[in-house]
C-alpha cells in the first residue's frame, strides 16, 4: 500500500537508508513497497537487491518535483518502464529545466498525481496508466470532492519519510541546510508533513475502509509492477560484450595483437613466456573478458597516437597480455607476478586496469571514450555529511556565530557545559553523519555498457559535461557493470614537460629514451639518489615518510623500490609490518621468526604480507580458502563491503579453516590481524611496479636535468611540498630565480640556461584574464616599451597593475617601483577602458616630477610574500633576531644521542595519534643552509608547543638514529619572529 517512500537519497530531505525502509516495512508487515526518491534513483538497485532478504516485493519509481513541490510519482511496471522514467528524469536534469505539470505518456510506467496537485490544476482527463493519489490526510477532503466519482482512477499514495519525531526534526534541519536559511525561517512549503509515516498494512486498509475501490486499484498497481536485475554471484557482465561486433573476431584480434607484441617485449621468448600467454588467453576468452582488454587497448592506442604519456597499473598489471598490448609496462615474468591475483577461474569481475594520464590529457581521453563507444557514463559517488561539516551547517541553521561553530567543529568543548542550542547541534550532527549530502563523480570510473545506462539509473550532467550515473562503484559491481579507471596525474605531465624543456634548453643532451626502463634500472646515479633518499619532486618517493623508509632500507634497486612503494601504504604501517620488514631486511636471523608457510609464500619479502595478492596467497594456501573466497576477502577489506554478510562468512571460514589445520590461536589471529589491517590499502605488486617505473623516470630527470625537471614540477602543480621548496632546490642546483616580468614571463615558468623566469601564474591576486590579455597583446604587437605603452595597450585597473609593479614586473624600465606606482595612479583613473581594438591615437599624458625613491631588499621580500606566498631570499633573512648558532642538518651524526640546538623552516608536518589516542607530530625542516632534517614531537611536547604553522623555529632536542636514519626528538621548540614589515614602518 506504500507507493511513495523516501530514503536519504532524496537528498537533504530523507533521513534514513533504503535498508531502513525495508526493515520498517518488515516490522509493519508490509509485503510490497515502492521506493520513489525525489528526482533520484541512487538507491533503487540496492533496494531491489536487498528486498529479497526481507521477503518484500520491490517496486521502484521517481517522485518528480520542482523546487520540492510534488508534481507526480512515476512507478515502473517493469525494467522498460524504469528506463522510461530514467530517460525522462535525465533529460530534465541534463538540460536543467523544470518538469511539466502533466507527465508525458509512458508505455510501461504508472503516474500517480497527488490529490492536492489534481485539485490545484483541475485535471479531469486521465490515461489508463494515470491515477489520483490519496493520502490518509486527504480522506476528509475526498469525501466532499467531485473526484470521488472517478473510482477507477483513485489509488493510495501515503508518503513515507519519517519513523520518529527525531527523523522529522532532522528532516527540517536538512531542508534548512538545503535552502541555506535559519531553521526559524523554513517555510512549510519546503518541508514534508509529519504524517508521512508508515503504519501496519491492516491499519492503512482500515483507514481506507470506506473506499474499498481505492484499495483494489492500489493492489492492481502493485500486482502489475515487477522489476528484476541479476545480482547472483556468477551473473554475466553488463559491459559492452564485443569490441568488433563479433566474439570470434574479438578473440582473433586479441591473439593477433599478442603475437605482434611479443617481439617488442621479448627478443627471445622462452617456454615460460609462451606458457603464461597461453594460460592467460585461455582464461580471458573463457570468461568473456576479451572486449574489456580490447577496449583498454583502444584507449591507450589513441593515447599513443596523440603522444600522451600514460601508466597502466592495478591488478591487470600482473598480466602478460596487458604487457604485450602495451596497456602496462610491467613484465610479469621478470617480477614473478602472482597469476591468480590477475585472473582465476572463480573470478567473476575482469581485472582492474587503472590507467594514469597526464592531468592535461585526461579530459581529451575521456572525450575520446564518450565519442568512440556507445552507452558511456561516468560513475557516481556520494559525498556524505561528516562531523565537522555537519556541525558547521547546523550551526548556521541555528544561527550560531562563527567562532562558536569553530569551537564545536574542532571538538573544543565540554558537552555538559553546553547550552541547549549547542547540544542540539552536537546531537543532530551525529544523527546526520553518513547521510548523503550530494552526488559527485567517482575519481576515475567510466562505465561502458552493452545496453543504455538508463536501464539501471538516471544520469546527471555535472560541470565536466559528461553524463554521470546516480550509483556508486559498489552497486555497479553488484550489478555486473565494471568500471574503466581513467585517472589524471601530475607526475606524467612533469615528465613530459621536463623533456620538452630539455629539448629547448639543452637540445644536444635530449637524445635519451625515457622509456628505456631497463637502462634506467641499472643507472648508478639514479640508484644512489634512492639509497640516499634524495628524491625531492620525484613521483611517489619524495614525501618525508618515503624518504625515511628508503633511508632505513638502504634501497638501491628497482625491486627494492617496488616493495617500498607498497610497504609505505597505510595498512602495512598500521599492522606494524613496515617496521618488521625493515628489521628483517637488516637481520637475516630474524626472518626465521615467520611461520614456514608464510616464509615460503612470501620469501621475497621475508614472510611479510606487502602486496595485495599476498592476501590471496595467504587465504588460499595458509587458510585453505578457495580462490573465489580469497578474492571476496581481498575486496571486502575496506568500505561498504566489509559489513556485508559475504565478507563476514569468509572471515569466519578463514579462522575455522586455520583451526582445522592445527595452527595455534596466537598465529591464527596474528596473521588475520595482518590481513585485516592492510588488505584494503596495499597495492598489487604489478601496481607497485608500475609506480616504480614512473619513479625511475622522474629520478632520471632529477639526476641529470634537475633544474628542467623542477621547473616542470612547478608548472604542473608541484608535488608533496609547497612551490617555494622546489624553487629552493633549484637554487641549490645553481638556478637563478627572476621575478615575473611583463616582457619575458609567460603564464607558466620558463627556463633559459640556468635562469628561471617566474610566470604570471605565481601571482596569487592577478586575474587569469588579465594575464591572458598581457600575453596576447605582447604576442600580437611586440614587447612593452614603457609603463605608458603598457597602459595604452592593455585595459587594466589600478589594483591589477599595482600587483605587477610591486613585484618588479616593470624592472626593465629602470625606474623605481614607487615612482612607477605614483605614475600608474596618475594615469589610470576610475574603471579601465575596455579596448576592443588598438588605439589610433595615443593619449598625450602629463609627466609629473616626482622625488627620488628607494627600495630595500627586505621590502622586496615582503612584497614577494604578499604576491606569491614566500620570499625568494628565504625566511631566515627576515628574522627579527638572526640565528645564534650555525648548527646544520649535515652535522646531526656528530650529535648522535646528544642534544642539539638548531634552526629550521617547517616545510612539512604530519599529525598522528599514538595507540592510546594521544596526539603527536612529525615535522620536516630546512636548516639555514638549505638542508633537510626531520623531527618527532611526542605527545607531551606536541601538547605543550602545538607545532602547526609554517615558519622558522628554534629547535632543541636529542639526535637519535634508527637504521641509519637520523632525526631529532624535540624537547623544546619555539617559533621565531620576523622583522616588522618595512613597507609600513
């Protein structure tokens, strides 16, 4: 009897999940139910999947509304009707237009108009599939209405939005958040009626007892609705079935491409190569994954044609077929990559291919996919309310001042001392945590379906301009739609641009092959950088944590870097296995501590689980799970899947099987905790190997062309650190840094010999449009000869030209910046003219006689801080008191186990918690001579000094060493003051 139920995917309206609705229906003895979220179908598929568990017949539809005013409810009679409704919703969503007051005719869907809407529009004609919906509160009005005569057109439409008064209150708060207004100003028209609740089936029939024809009509609607999808374990994939249009032709093409790729990858392939290829091809063909491989091949073939750099990774990087098709650059034979991680006869989903492209090229790759294939959409994801965000939104709704909201959001309060309103904010923020706030786009997922995607969901059209389904990755996999992962990455853009800069700046040295990975792996200079952890700006290996790990491991080869790339992941560190791995790296005897089976399975990593496929190995061989069960375990280690029954069952079986094998309880749970702590975070080995390849490419550029590479790094959004750190590094390699100039700078930074000319992009307050005008005018009509010439040619306001003058962008004139500022103020009055064409006659300008001005180096430093966030001279020069000692980072070994007093400029910090939940921090600093050192602030010190913001600090602490890695355990730390800004003193 309930044909209008709302979950919390009725965004900023509903308050509980589609599963909660099913549980509520079960409690009220309801055996059929329609989920009709407002302008949304996000929950429909999971609702259908789970309804079977509750013995409830699922019906799905859409509650169509304009500005939350209900127009009509559409119910799908079948799968075709669901598509019709999705087509209709998507069209209006894509074009951002309101729904019409009357629904169009649907062949396979019912339309129910709410009684109130029918009364207002005085609609009198209804098609055979259209009904007037009557809720319990409408019954008194129906008795007096002429619509009572339309007996065959009346049906029960009792909305369900709430369970309790608390739900109703949360709903009102969500509506106020949605409208961005105070709760007290929320109009009734923007909220649901408190009567929108579910009552038992027999009670709702009693309410309509005098209208038995309404009950009968409603039951007829329910009986005619039937929708189903295959969520079974061995369901067929819904992805595009063939690449060529024929399965036979697909199989021939894949084999042919592999044959063509053999000579390129293997000059003298042995039986091991042929056996692996035969085994893979057999399984890929048997499991109907051929089109999946060919579609990925087509995508990277387009990238190769366009000269786009890319990296193929994911579990598919364990595949020799992917290696031969050039989807990846990882040789599974060389690395002995675990075959069953890539594919096995029990696996129902195709292997993962994460293909990274330059962030500059990714949009074109996405466009190509949408144009090349049919039935394409981006995968959706849900952005949910988190504690801080919920507190901020609710604080505004309750009218709290910002400083009080800040305290609440930071948890800086004693709950018992809060007043009533503040307590309500905390209580309801906890209630709405986890509720979807809005639908977004998955970071990389693209769906390429055999059938139109509106068979499964409506689509939105976000600003990116590509249709996006309204469900997430978990539901997509449940359904049998497997995503293609296309990611944007800045590291590849850095490599590509660095090579372009080298070709321009040092053409005679540009005859290297960045893709000759075998040569790079053997390069002693590259391996020395890894061993010494001098990897600043290099992909994936520049962070303080990675630098620390490489230093402790003394890694100096490709395989060591492959392992380090996965060891650094959160799970391995969390389980304590990162430290254990380092200990076993240096102590051969300690390796014997591992269980013999574990050591045999993971001999290369000393019996420690490092890679994602290690989970499969341990589950399959150690715990005697099937490969199918092992894969459930791997996939279920993170996110929504962890709470599912399938995962819980496999977890229990893991422990039971281990007991049956006779393992000690201590061993069983020690190994289970390792599995559980990191499987969702660790990389497959092939994935780590792909990352290591890109690391070697960037390390090669850093080793031989450091300045060119650092400029490319800056032009592509930097990396782990702030831009000033990369410019500082460039200066250490002999670069000269020149502030932006209107005659030499481009938008991005450029390099000439060893001089870096900063680009206009570094000026934080300079409009992008102004930069474009300056560069376009210069390109079309030549360099600017003077301030007057610039003002005549570029329409610019005084604020924008002041930014340029203050940063010395007019230094070529030879005039002092203060003089230029005065002249600019005299010459530019009011709004700048909008020149659409060059001036025929230049305005004669009065020249004013000004006094002589002086500018100091310190004044320039503060201008630079204001303009782009840091001084080129560094912060040590503007300290109020200069350092009282000359201690430096390269002297730390002389102070081992002793105290040191040293100055450092904070370039990176990480807050973390101890096992007891107390806060501590790690800080990375530059000393006054430009070298890097690391510190740790244990909880008592961090609690007392609260290391937080960038700046120069005086640090007193004890130098300690672990596996050759030196750091300072801070005892006392004090931030240093800067001189007063000379521009205002």
